[in-house]
C-alpha cells in the first residue's frame, strides 16, 4: 500500500496564491486580485516550490509561464481548493442535517456545467437528487406549486413575493459570438447584421428576452432569420461562418469543440448581463439553500470559470461570482 506523504511545509494558502497567479498570468495581477503585494505573492510561490522541491514557474521568460509541474499542479489544485473551502465552512458551521431527497431545477445552460460537481460536493448531505432543467418561467410555477424545492434561475423569478429566499450566485455579461474569419468591425452591430444574419434565442427564455430588450435599447431593428433555444445550434451555425449572435459565456461550455471557428468578444458598447440566483421556499429546508449556494459559488470559482478561460480565453473576465 502506498503511503500518502504531504510535505510538512505544504501550505494551502500558498497553493491558492499559486493558482491565482496561474489564472491571472502574473504575480502583480494576482496580488491585485488577492489584496497582496507582489513581493508577498512571489514569496508564497517560492515557498510552495521549496516545499514541493520543483519549479512551478519558468522565470527565464517574460511574461512568466508555468513549467510542466506547474501546469499539472494548477489543473489538479482547483478541486482540492474547493474541497478545502467547503471543509473549512462546514467546520465553522457544523450541521448534522442529512436530507433524504432534493428536487432542484436549473436553467439549461447551468444544468450542463454545474449539476455534476454540485452533486459530488454535497453527496454526504443529500441522499437522493432529482435535477430538472428548463426555462426560468417553468421553475417559477413549480416553486409556487411546491413541485420543486429550489431552482437556479435568472433574476426576476418570484421577485418581491413573500415566502421565498434568494441567494445570488453569479453574474455574467452577454458577449458577441462571431465567425472567427469574419473581417468586420465588431463595434458596428448594424454593419454586422447587414453582412450576416443574426441568430435569436427563443423569446420563451429569459436570456432571449434580455437580448431582445438590449437590441431595442440600442435601436437595432434586426430582421428575424432564425430563433432557437439551443446554444449548440447557435455555435454550430456561427462556427460554419453562416451567422452571428450573442450569448453568455457559460453557454460555450455546452459545446466547446464548436468554438474552433468562433470568436467571442465583449460588447464594445451597451454591455448587459444576466444574474443567476438560487431561489427556495423560505424555511422549508433549513440551512440547505444557503449551503447549496455557497458550494455553487465555490465551484464557479474553482471549476467553471477556469473551464471558460480554457475554452474561450478572456471571457472569464465577463463572469463575476457573488
């Protein structure tokens, strides 16, 4: 049997600092994110390297880049840091509650990315899971009727109604999705719509209505060509150079292989966003909604945002965890 040996001076805080450096692309940038000086960040990384006995960053080039050891540690550290955060929070707020069953609904784009790591992280808290995906409007009706326990939905669901609690998870900007080879000025949406057809999200969806309202604010009268509610359909058409559209960064994780021919760009003007919150019947599940929300925020930081960065570099800046 192999004995697990962790170096005596191995420091989870130093590991967190190293991962932030790897994601930010430099020690100065990581220091700004963490509220530390550049020298404190540099010392923490050096101490981590000393404890492991390997170089994690190649300092012979500018900008810094990770060594092979650094890449391996970065990729494996995210899950470890999430588990450590959850362990610390559980120790600070111990609970013996174990729930026999939980019915939870998610908007389609989030169900694809969040449900699996969420179930894994809370497997000792919930014995049986029932996960549904669909539109925020449907979740609203089911929450009222008691058909589901909680839902990850867009802002506005049950807003102002008594008897429900709300925990905001994250906010993300909508971005332009353009064919990679398109030679056009992305700041001129009217010119884009004249050159290529625009794909609309179904107005049955909250995201589709948000996009339509923003187009109206910008006084963009774009003819209807195609309306659908599948990000994969959007990406497939844009990947082939046949159209352009708008989407939230989380959408791209449903079909990252289709991003090869797609260029995602933050809106040059008129930026707008959507916010995802966890909504539950107030008091029905004790502290579970707050715990699910806390775990989801940790997973966004450790797993989902890094996945967005890998699939569409730069788009992680359009996502902000509450």
